[in-house]
C-alpha cells in the first residue's frame, strides 16, 4: 500500500500513456506550460517532444475535429479541457462524429479519443465554469463516461481506457480533489472492464448511498460521522456513469431498503434520475421509504462565495437527509457544523 495524490495519479497515467504507446498524443490549452494542467502534464513536452504534447488555441471544436481525424488514422489523442464547460463548444465533433463512427461504418472504424475535463466548484467560477455535464454525455450511446473518485480508480480506469479500449471516453475530474492523498494498492488494481465498474466503497446495513466523484468522499465523511450515532451507511461508487452496476445496486437495496443518490450536478434529468429509474423499473418494492437525491440547486451557479456555499449540498444537508430516511430523530443527532465542502478540501484565495 502506498499514498498518492489525485494529481500524481493523473500525472503518472499521462506519462505512462505516452511512454507505453508511441501513437498517443496530448492536446490542450496549457498542457506544456509551467502549470501543466493542474500539475498533471508537467515535464511531458520536454521528455516526449512538442510533437506529442501540444498547446492549443482556444478553438475547442477545431481541435476536437483534429482529434477525430487523428484517431481515425491510428493515433490515440488525449484532449484536455481545463473546464468541462469548454467541451460544449465541441459537442458536434464528440456526439455526432466520435460517438457514432463505429456504428455508422459497420464497425470498421474506431475513434479512441480520450477527453479529460475538469468539473466542480471553487471560488468565483460562476455559471459558465463550474458545470458537471456527465448526464449529457452519458445520454448518448457510443461514449464511455468516467468520474474517478480516488487515485486508485484513476490508475485502474486510465490504464484500461488508454490502452485496451478503442472508443471515445469522457473523463470528468473534480478540481477539489487534486491535492487529496489516497491509499493505492498496486498489487490489486482492477483490470479490463472491471477497472471502470461500480463498486462498494463502504459496507453498511441501514441505507444505500450511491455517489459520483467527490460526492463519494462526502458520503464516506457523512458515514463516519453518523456511525458514531449508530447509523450504518453502505456506499456505492458509480465510477462510470455509462456502466452503472444494476445488480450491485439492487443487491444493496435488498439489504438496506433505502436509497440516497448524491451527484455533482443537478438532480433533474441527471444521473440521480437514472439510478432511480433502474430501481423503479426493476424492483421498486425494495424501497422501504421514498428515495432521495442530493445535487446542485436548480439554478445557474452564483459567483459570490457566500451564495456558492448555499448552492452546493454540505455535510449537514447530507446527514439530515439520511437521518430522516432511517427514521432517527434530529433532536438526538446533532448536525455537522460545516458550511462548505470547499473549506474542507481546498482553501481558495482567488477566482481559480
């Protein structure tokens, strides 16, 4: 077992993709500068050459089109966006081209584009720089969408998807997680399709929490807090929103009978809605009480930090929802005194 930050797991994965596959190239704004995309591409241009690690202009659709053409001609491009919102400018290339080529041409063409995009809050990102579009991309057949919640998941999923998988991938990484340290067990890294499968992050008996990305970490924190008061939470890490393990979900609900979904985006028409659909269509009788969902407030994200803190669910709201679902009394369980997850994971002093 070793300790590794989210940032270092991404950096190692980028390095290994270039070192192990001569047809891998990296495109993105600032991938070769002194910041190296939040530290995940530092030194790669110097080691592997500017012809393989290339800075790009602010032209997302054009560069994504280049990636499609490169992938169709034998390369494995990695396209990095420092904000997931910027990917919206390339939706035609991703959804109409990359996701459909293999189907439209009878399986003769693969488009192994790997798109990294940053999601989540900080201080002052506002409405156009903090969105979390996993539901949008997961809706379209032909795309894999992953949301790794820890360093081990990055090493597992990236090794598989950058080496053995030959279709387009969208990987969403949360900006609050780069500096977090995780335990990594290299001797037991999952391989193949299992590398992106949902898994139990914590076993419990009272309630099932299904979570994505940083909300998995929030679920673990609230589970530890409520365990002191006798509430035992089971946590499922979705890991890939296009490969949700329905069997694992239903098996967990057979035990707990209660479902809380915690996503990094809006609740309506989203991943939370999809997980609830799986339960309602296959075995709604497993639920002892109506399910609940946690996500962003149904409005564009405000810029002011005090309003942003209200926009995202905090640990107290997480705990409050669980307490109500298991039938415990709020008077017997004090709610955590915490206003903002950004104050826990990263202290922001400016707009980035």
